[in-house]
C-alpha cells in the first residue's frame, strides 16, 4: 500500500513576508545590542617590559585579528561592525581633508597635509595647480627641488592668486627650519628660514637591564645621543660583548629649546659609564687651536690609536683561534681574526688612522680593505658587500671613518665582518691586544681643562644625589 503524502501547508504570501521581516529585525537586534555576557568578558594581558610589569585590560572583541576565543570561530557581526566603522572613518577623514585644503577666512589660502603615497605632483593637483606650475616651481632654482622631498604628515601652505595661480608656497620642515617660495617678476624666489634655539644643559641617568639602547630610551636620550655615548667610550668598552646587566651611565648634554619646547639635542658635555664595576669618565674639551676631543676627568685621552670594535653593536660570531674548524672548507684551520655578525649593509669603520694598502677583491676574503697604520700595525676587513665612497687603494682614512658595509662576499656563510689585527706582521687577537694610547691634554692646557672638568663632574654628582634622594621617597 502506497503511503499517502501530505502536502506542505500553504501560507499566504503576506505571512511569509512578515516572517522574513521579523527574522531581519532579530538579526539587527543582535548586531546592535550584543549580549551582556560578551560585554562582561575581558582579557588581561600581563606584559613584562624591561623588567617592569604593566597590567593591560583590553576588551576581548578589541584584540587584533587572530586573537579569538578558544573555539576559533569568528563572529560574523564583528566583520559588519568593522566595515561600518571603516565607512564612518572614511567619511570623517574626507571631511577633515576638506577642512585642511582651504582656509574658511581666505579661500585662496590652502594647506595640504602630505599623505602616504603623495608626491609633489599629486599635492599640486589637490589644490588645482597644473603640471606646468609644478614644472615652473622645480626649475626656478636648485634649492626649490627641496619641496619634492616630502614626508608623511608634512604640511604645505599654498597662497593662490585670484585666477588660481601659485603666489607663494611655504613648508615647516622642523621646529628649527622652514622653506618657502614666492612669485617674482623673474619666476620664484627660494627662502630658507632657520630658528636659533636656546641651548641649555640637561642631565640623564640610566641603568642597563637588557641593552644600552633600551636603557638610553628610558632615560629620554635620542638615538643620536646614544650613538655618541657609545662612540665616546668605544675605545675602552666593547659594546658587542662587554655590556652587563646593572651597568649604568650618566651624562650632561646640550638640549635645544624653542619657546620652552625641546626641539633637539647637541653635544655631550661630560659623561660617566660604569661597566662591570669599573667607571670611565669623559669630558668634552676644545683646545686653543680649536680641536675638540674627549678626555678623562684627569686629562688623560679618551681616544686611543685604535677603536676596540670596528662595527657598532654587532654580535661576535667567531673568535680568534688557532684550531677552529672552517664552516665551509670543513677542516681545521686557524682563524686569525674575529667575526662580527650584523645585518647586511651595516657600516664598517676604520679602526685607526692610516693608509689603504688594499681596497678590492682578495680570494676567499671577498671584498677586502687592508689599512696600514704607521710601520707596526695593520688591520684587515673582509667579506664586505661594498666599499664606501672614496675608499680606494693608496688613499688615506681617519679613525672611525666608514670604509665599507657588511656583506657575504668570498667564503662566507652569512653577513658578517672578518676583522684581523697585525702587529709587526704577526696576527694577534684584537679583543685582548692592549691598544696604544693617544696623547693626553697638553701640559700648557691642563689648568684650563681642569677649570672646565671639575664643575661638570660636580654637577653630575649633585644631579645623581638629587635623583637618588627622590627615588628613596
């Protein structure tokens, strides 16, 4: 017996439409009013930064893509919310951009903030200036081409004539420098304005927990000041291997100020660096002939005939050894130098003043520079990616001058510098070799130097005592 099929109930079309409407309203309600359970969920992230802990409270739904709930499911509503926010932000950005391009009080004055991907051509187009106007500006003078070197966020102020032509262009490059162009009978006149800052001395102190850079950043020092500090003490401290947790530094340096705002830093005036319990001091001094250098607080020279490390902040990957197995040849072969591993393109510095005996290819060494320092000393720098401008056989170099860049030429397994040091033709370990000293303060300048040095040391002592007292409170 064949079973009788029951036909599905037929609903009026109006009922089906009504049900669809209710479903849509429920979906909208879920979208607009998320459950209280979701709102109550918070994720606590314990971030340990430089040995200090910070508790960060973050909404679960605010975590970056990839940080999802345990089941790994993405909420379809999160995608809709993100899209809606993106549209709102885009409309807001368009509104802000429109406000930035024209002054409400002067429609002929327009300001453009450089966005990512902008060129001077696109900026000119935004204010309605033609390619011919851009051509006239760039060809008005050699200096005018500085306007083509744009940075994201840089503002360009345009003043237009009544017929929409360029009358003047102005841009503030920094707190200390502005450039402008003004229309004249002969084209455009370029002008550069410099603000002379007030210079005052400032104090900084830091303790190293992981690296010099992080400690210096916490102390408020710029990247440039950090590099200067490392260069000053680079004759005595190898920053690739000597730095230890607990090392500390302090310094007095020039701070540049415009209208009460810090806009930059100048020279380090004096500094102290304690490394492995031993303290080194440095004082900046300009002699009567105008030569500037750093000396110990007692007038002994900070500068030695050779820099301890020819690459800043590199990692030692292989030491001087007479029984090292060669990584490529796979045989025991004396390693007559030290290898410093660093990213490709890292600058390499001359360890001392001298004459270039070789700047070229040298077998398994690859691109190599050999420098003769007087009659006794010779240094070799191998596996370079390339040579610095002006480095050629027969030329002369100064201590600290960049001679080339880290590479992997020759027999090399990765980017590094192979550095050799010879004394009277014999290879020695550059890490243990006692380096010859440079001349101390001249006798006839010693009293003048101490008159400068003693107050600077006393000021650092006072600042340090004040800092310690504040930390004890």
